[in-house]
C-alpha cells in the first residue's frame, strides 16, 4: 500500500471489501514490523492484535486512532474499511443462511432426528451440514450427483402424487447405510434364481417369522435385504440396485403394511436383479411422469409378472374361482393349496378386480415395521 498518495479518506472507494486485518498485515510485512513489536506500539496485547489481523475482533474508534498514530494512515480510513467489511460479512451470512434454509426445507429433517440419524438443531446452517454429513458428500452439487442420480434403481412407487425426490433420496441413503453393515457372498445370478424358489417355500410363515431365513438365503446369493420404513414423502414400496459389482441391495419400505405387499414387492425387486442387469432407470424427478413410466415400462411389467408367477399364476387363481364367488373358506382353501397366507390370495383377487377392496377386512393381514428395523 502506498501511504504517500493517501491524502483523504474520501478517496477510498473500493468496489470490493477486504478485511482490515489483511491490510494491517501487508503494512507490517512491508515495514518489517513483527506483530509483537506492533502490539507494543499499539499498547495492546499480542492476542488482541492477532484477532484484529484475523478479522475476528473489530476495529473500534479507539483502535483506529492508534492505527493512525502508528501507521500514519487516517483513522477514518480504518473505520470506513471496518464498516464495509462487517456489512459484507452480514450480507454473506444472510446469503448462506438463505441457501441453507432452502436446502434443508427439502428434507424431512425432524423425522431423521426422531430416528436418531441427525442431531436436533434449530440452526439451518448446522442442519445443512448434518444432512451433507448424513449423505457423505461435501456440498449440494455432490449430493445431486450422488443421490438424485440413484433413480437408476427399480422402485415400485405408491399411488400418491405427492412423492418427493429428496425424501426418496433420504430413504435410499438410510437403506444404503444398513446394507453396508451386512456381509454377503459374491453376487450370483444363478444362486439368486435358486434362492427365489427357496424363499417361496417360506411363504406360509409370516414375514417376521420368515425374515431371518430369507435374509440368510439372499446373503448367500450376494444380496443384502433391508427394510426402511417410509420417510417424508418418499412413497415407495421397494428399490433394488447394485451397491458394487459383487453386492446387490433390495430395500423395502413395507408401505401399506400388508403381508401380501411384502411378498409381492420382494419378488418384484428380485426380478430386476435376475432379469435386468445392473442398471435400471425408472423413477423420474418429474412427479407427473413417473407413474405413467411405471405402468408403461416393459421391464416393470416383466418384474410384476415374475412376482405373480413366482407366488402363483393368475390362471390358477381364475380356475379355482371360475364358477363361484370368493368366500373366506374358499380363499383359505386356495391359500392352503398354494402354501401362502390368505392375505396374499385376497390381495391378488382385489388387484384383478374379482373382490372389492372394502370386502373381507379381517383377512387383510397387517405387519409391524418395527419388527424389521
């Protein structure tokens, strides 16, 4: 800084703002003055001078007067620079706070607190950092690249059109974290085909009773199976993808909490791993399009048919109920024949339009998500 040409504080009209401490440091370096010597000349302790230079302590009117005496730079210059710097900080802090609030508002943060995933905080900036830490990314751009791109999985989305992409990403991340703790064998498509038949043999049990056996069978085939209840507006039944080339993930939400939904969703997701390779594009960010995509996607239809045929072909159901309306006893008889729960039979009849959804409410078997968490 050339102090010889500084004749009036009115001449200082910078288009940007720098910390006054940076200018002080430049002056000390230029003049060969140490901070210790400078502190002595200013009648201040070294720690205070260091805070002023780092910008953590403000330059007061008294300090500005001392700077004028020691450095021969007008006190009004220092006060003007200090004022501009503090305004800049406030403006920057407001911008950071606004951006943090906008980012955090996209997520079901309070639900993450309830699940002991993120710490409670009312500060938007702290919440933003907690979310980035939860996703294991450095910033919003990395989050979008890492998680909003995970729609390459095959997800059975529910009927609600209030689906939210960020809630879905949270749900995906929760499943990913659970799967990381599960040890599996190397993925084998042939083993998984065999595993499907083994799992089918456990359908007489409740999902909770069959859970340990089903998980073990899939782990041996290279698949980690996890349940993550819905969070926010994730509105999804299931998701399948490869975490790495030799390890697959099947993630269920138990949306609807029905025994039938558990089995249909499980076999649907396993179908994608068996039939459709290691990448599957399905869920779109555009909420108005994704449901049409699901209905019209041939691979989704193929996965649905795989699930249905694995449990029992529709034709067998139609043949059994060909000449009489479904009754509780007849549904129980068919369930016994197929080795499945009555709810599985009822659900398929409802889906085919053979039974109204409000009939046989007591035969609708519910499951508790807490049993799988």
